[in-house]
C-alpha cells in the first residue's frame, strides 16, 4: 500500500478487511499470503497512526469563548 496516504481511514479499513477475508479463505498460495500479510501490516500501521492523530486532536475541546482547553473524561461515581 505505497499510496496509503491517498486512502481515507475508512478506505484503509475496508482494504484491511478485504485482506483479512482473503487470508481467512486459506486457499491463497504462501507467497501471495505473505504479500497480503505485509500489506495488511502496513495498512494497520497507517490506521493506528491516523487514530493517534485524531486522538491528539480530540484532547482539546473548543470552549465557548473560543479558547482550547484539555478534554478530560470524568468518570461517574
């Protein structure tokens, strides 16, 4: 997936699901299975990094006065 930066997160997840389905079928030659596995790992890494970026963005919430403040989840007691 050398052009993974052109994928949206959703497209990358769909591609990853396709790869998993192919591997689960079990009738893929070993060499092709290894290629699929490697591509899947690249896509997985891309998705993980993208989720981390989104998580950092979500750590701040826009206050009413337009200032950013850290977002803290408060647990119910």
